[in-house]
């Protein structure tokens, strides 16, 4: 009976050792899995953080570009207005030039008529 009791105790001791070893391995596996998970999360967080920073930069650049495009649009509208004003001024200069030519032609006609009348009076007086 002593032998049976001793075998039972040895068996129980071995089972306890196996349980402790299994529990130790389970804790090590959990610790290793936790470390791996943290490393993966940290790696992903770095990528996500970089993507977030890039997105903020892009948002800032988009806003800046929108402001610049708006300013350029306003400037372009001002330039178009100036060019239209310049074109109108050129048309008016052309109108003044045409008016001056017309007046000049009228004055020449009048001068020619006066010369003709004057010559006619001179010839009538000398005859």
C-alpha cells in the first residue's frame, strides 16, 4: 500500500509540475502575445499618425490654394475690367480721330469755297 501511496503522490507531484509548467507557458504566451499586439499597435499608430499629419498638411494646402485662387480670380477680374476700359478709351480716341477728320474735311471744304469766292471777287474787281 505504501507503494501505491507513493506512486499516487509522485503522480500528483508530476501533474502539479505539469500544471505549473503549463501555467507558466500560458503566462509567457500571453505576455508574448501582449508584446506582439502592443508592437503591432504602435507600428500602426505611427502610420496612422503620419497619415493624420499628412492629411492636416493637405487640408492646409487646400485652404491656402483656395484663398490664392480666389485672389487670382479677383485680380483677373480687375485686369479684365482694366482692359475693357482701355479698349473703350481706344474706341473713344478713334471716335475723336474720326470727328477731327470730319471737321478737317469740312474746314478744307469751307477754305476751298472761300478761296474760290475770294478769287472770283478778285477777278471781278480787276475786270
